[in-house]
């Protein structure tokens, strides 16, 4: 049987664009706990609960998440 490790990040974030902060914490977590397979965040952590801070296009979040994954994978 294989193991699957999950980490949950509970971050104090401002309402607004938090993608850079989140990606730094994800990379930091993976460096400290390399056996973690999945990192879970709250659904409103990227931009907060206010409508005026949400983005219409998911292009920037997707690019940042891909770059974060590359950083974790290739250092």
C-alpha cells in the first residue's frame, strides 16, 4: 500500500491578490516537507471574499501555479 500525504495551509491573508504569497508558502512547505503530495488551501485564499478583488480571467493564477509546480519539481 502506498502513502499519500496531505498538508493544509492556514494562512492569514489580506483581501486582494494573494497568489504570490500563496506560491511562496507552497514552495516553502514542499522544501520543508518533501514527502507531501498535496497541499490544501481555502477556496477564498487567492483573492478573498470581496467581489471587486476577483479576476475574470484565470490566466494569471494558472501561470503562477504552473511556475510554482516547476519550482518545486526542478528547484
